[in-house]
C-alpha cells in the first residue's frame, strides 16, 4: 500500500463524523491519514481551494499527489488507507456504486 498521506477533511461538529474519525484514527497505526476538522474555528477553507459550504456538503480527501476525492470516493480512499478496503469494496462495484453514492448523499443531507 502507498505510504503517502491522505488528508481527510471532516466535520468535527457532526457527532457521527467525529465518532467515525475516532475509529479511523485508532486503525491508522501506519500514520497514513492526516485528519483535518473543518468545523474548527482555526480552519481556513481557502487553503484547500474550496468554500466552507462546499466542504461541509460532502467529505473531501486530498492525496499527496494533489488529487481530490469527494463523497463516497473520499470515504473509500480513507477506509483503504487504514486497511479496510475490503469493507468498502462493494460500494464501488458497478451495480452497487450508484446506490451507495445516493445513500451517502441522503445520510449527509440528514446528519
């Protein structure tokens, strides 16, 4: 697995998000994640070339190579980085991907 860090931007004011990030942090023994709370008063969205509103609407992950992943693509990448690729693999299968992407959008819209 690539040892490059993946920066995960998450809403620390969301209890579900914060709880999930705590689980990810515990699994990240190799230090592959940089976890950034976008709800922190010191957070500056412009440093990431996005608006605060855009970042709050869906999770974002930034690869060391400058790639930007949004929504379920970001979730898949973060889980893969901590060794849980097998858990999210079905969410990327062609027949299931649209369903999981819609489910993610619903969850984010109702958190």
